[in-house]
C-alpha cells in the first residue's frame, strides 16, 4: 500500500546554548525516512541516515531560518556542532528556505530513535506520514490501516481496544480546521467582487444613457451596432484593468499585513510561502477580463440598442426609459442583498466571539504571568533532582517583590497540549475494554491553584510537609467527581489509572472545572498529580503578581540564571495573552469577514446614492412640475427616500432568504448562537435599511431645492 512511511513526533523544544543567552528552540523528532517521504532534501548537507536513527543519536537537521538567525548563516556549519540540552549535536543538513511540516515554528529535526521505553505498548505520541504506491487510493490505504489497527487491538487490548487509524491526505492535514473558514472567506471575496461590479455596471449604464444621442449620431454616420458594443466593452475592460492593478497592489499590502497579524498565535500553516506569483496574476487577469466583459455587456447593449430616430428627436432630454431604470434598480437590490448576507455572516461571528470570550475558563487571567523551564535529561536524569530544582526555584520566586503566589504545571490550560489516560473507580465494576472513562492528567507543584485562581471546592490541596502514608494522592475536578459520585463527597474515594493498574490513587480534593482543551471545548475529567509522583523535566511556571505581571520577568530570569546558567526561560506570556492566542484564529476570521462586510456595506451605500442621485437628475422636470402644482418640499423628500426604501426592503428580503440558506456553511464556525440568530438578522436588516435611507437623504435634499421655473425652462 505504502511506498515509503515515516514517523513524526510531537513538537517539543531543546535548549540551545553557546550562541548568546540560552534559548528554547522548537524541535521535531522524525524517523530517517521522513525527508524522502516529504520529497524535500536539505539545501546544504544531507538528511540523517537510517544508521543514525537510533537512541541517543546526536545529529540534527536545521532550518534555513535557524541557520541565518542563530548561526549567522555560517558557511562552515556542517563542520561545527551546536549544543542542545547540554549535549553536542552534529549539524548534517540545512533545509531550504520556507520548509515546514505540520508546525511552522519547528527549526530542528532530530532522529526519533525508538528506545526501549518508547516501544512500550501504551501512549500515543507519534504520527506517520507515508507515500502511497502508484495506483493505490486513499480508500485502499484506509482499509489496510483499519486492519492493522484491529490487529493491534487484539495484541494489546489494554491500550488499543476501541482505537483505530485514519488516513488523511496531507493537503487536508496541512489546511486543518481552517478549511471551512477559507471557503467562507472565498465566498466573501466573491460577494464583494459582485457588489463592486454591480456598482460599476450601474455607473456605466448611467453614462451610456447620457451618451445615447452621441451613439445615435455615430450609428447614423455608419457605425454598426457591433462596433458600438465593442467600443463600450473596451472602455469597460480598461476600467476593470485599472481596478485589477489597484487590486493587486492592495493584495500585496494586505498579504504583508496578514503575515504581521498572524505572526503570533494563529496556526495558518505555510503562510510564509504564500506570494503573488504567476498563478495569482493569471487568476487576477482572468477575473478582470470576465468582470469587465460580463458587467459591461448590459450597458453596452442597452445604449447601442437605442432607436436612432427617438434618440435624435429626444435631444438628450429624456431619461433612459423604463428598461434602464429597472436594470439599475435590479443592480441596487442585488448589492443590498449580497451586502446583507456578508453582514449577517460577520454579525454571527462577532456574536460567537463574544460568547466565547464570556465563557468561564475556570481560572483568573488577571495579574498572572507564565513561563516554561525545561531541564535537560543529560544533567537532570534523576527524578529527585528535578523535584528539588523546581521546589528550590519556586521557593526563591516567592521572595521576589510583587509576587503573591507561584506554582508550576506540566501543561498549561488552553495551549492544546496535555496527557490523558483511561481509569477505573475502585469498588465499581470495570467497563468493557475500549469503553473505560478517560481523564486528562496534569502534574503540578507549589501553589499552582492559588496562582491561577482555581478555587478548591472540597477537601484539601497537596502539602509536601505532610508525612506520606504510602498512598498516592490525587486531586480531581468537579466533572470527574460529578460523573461518579454525583452530589456525594468523593474525598477518600480511590481510582486506578491504566498507566499503572497496580497503584491506587486516593482523592484528597476537588477543584473547579478548568477548560484545558479550549474555551469552546467541553469540560473534561481532570486528575492532578503532585510533581513528586511524575517528575516532568519541563514545567510551566504560573506566577500571580500584585502589580504589572511582566515586571517580575527580569527577576525570575535572574534567579534561574543563578540556579542554572544554561537554562532558558521560554514562552513568557501573561494569562491574558494565553487566552487571546487560544482564540486568535477565530478573531482573525471575524476581523477579515468584518472587513469584507464593511466594504460591501460601503459599496452598497455608494450604489444607492448613485442611483437615487441619477434618478433625481433625470426627474428634475417632473419634480419641477410637482412643485409648480403645489407639492410641498417634504413630499418630494419623502418620494425620493421612499424610492430608496423600496429598493432597500426588496434587497433586505432577498438577502435574508439568501443568508438563511448560505449561513448553513458557517455552522461549524459558530459558538453559542444558531445560524438563524434573530438578533443578528434584525440588527443587520434595520442597520442596512438605515444606511440606505441615509444614502438617499442627500439626493433627496437636493431634489427639494429644485426651482420649478428654472427646471421647466431647462427642459
């Protein structure tokens, strides 16, 4: 089924020393077949070999970005080593500029080197990337992998029952969950283009109407209708070409702005490789020509089809007739309808974002700053040394001015990282294999709960000063306690996790639910372990301060340097920034659709203004007669605004139907609101109608100032 297959580990970090201050560098563990599978060779040097893909192999492939920024593009990089995690690594290759795989932040690739511990039949920390053999479909590959998963479940029932394998095209994996948003953005772009084209078509139609006498003279002098149509289409295409060039300039500027906007916290893969290239220019040229021709046809045929005799006899005094007026009205109604669809979509995303930000995360984001410290395995191999290190660091941090409390956790909430295991409740029947409950697991130390503002609901917290009674202690969240004991007191109850079924854990406390997986995710069962039980080498510090959180960073960095000068303080963020980054993709989508909706609203308003203003100009004689016969100026204003109101109501009605149908494509992007949210529809409909009335007010005021005598003499 597969021609080649390779393993890819989760993104981790390694501390780089010897090149300025210690710094954490994102790193991926991959098997030796990785580079052949993805089909990209290092621009300098080579990938590591299969012989080098073994435990404790000290070779590394680096990114072009790392080579230039950290090593100053040293041409002799292959003959020099770098120090990672206090160990010397040989650089064997430098990847081409812009190369990334699944995680654009990764700068280092090292051999995965399956150790005996890594081969333990539990835990899931590897993904695979494979190249299909010629003629093999994804469906065939999926069937084969399903068979493999079934065999693994029978060989290792404790950890693989109920699990399967899914084959995903790499393109789909790279686009990830942003694909629906991209389709919505593409639709928004198309709508704005249609609105702009309808607007320009209306202007061309008005201009063509004013040129009917000129065109009639040309026709009388021998110009055929085809020649007149070609002339007007050429003018339309030239106008579209100018717009296309301006659009390309705006696209270049917008791409730079987008890159700056998503530089932090938004996982848009390979954005740095997106550029205005030949395919973009070809698409722009095609769209420009099609728009210019298609939306220039109506004005061209309308004007060139004018009766020669009637046009000459009219002397340019009359309007474009009922057909021209109807065409302009249709274009305006279409603009309003399309604008309403975009405004409803943007409104739904704004409402969703507001609901997300109002979700109770379970912790207090104010006055708290976080930072990660990772201990190298080479210098901290003993678990006791890791516990001692973090205990000593937190004790010293507590002495820093402005620090109110501090603690540490293995995986910070809202970062998308974590560990989980199935478990059972002691004294309850075990569920069938594959149906066991699952709990997330976090390792904590110090005053973590106090630093994060996570309140204790029942029982007590960990106390390292208490003498051990030989029983492991755990703290659980409300969700786990509710699931098994309802309103009963779970303190003193015991559970067994499947990481080590021979050990029972006694529950000593229950804390508030925390949305670790994201503000939009459901609260999951959570078990907290003390660091002494599982001494993680990498922990994230959480520090609550009395003043500005960032004011303590320099002091903490100094303490870390005193304790171990070769360690780096990484991912320094306030909890407010952590929360903001967790919703960055949703915020970007909301902002972009909002920009498109605002552009659509502006174009629709301009379109309404143009049509009403042109109508007032064409009806000057009629308005003069009405005023001469006793009509009040307020009556004239109401007549003009009433015309705009009818167009607006027609557009709103059609747009509401379209929005009700098209917003089903946004269902997966909404949170806490339905796609038929009545408040959003009502606000947009009323607002758009109000904008239409405002756009017609100035032409209406101009109409009320018409002097009947002058108007009648002019006609």
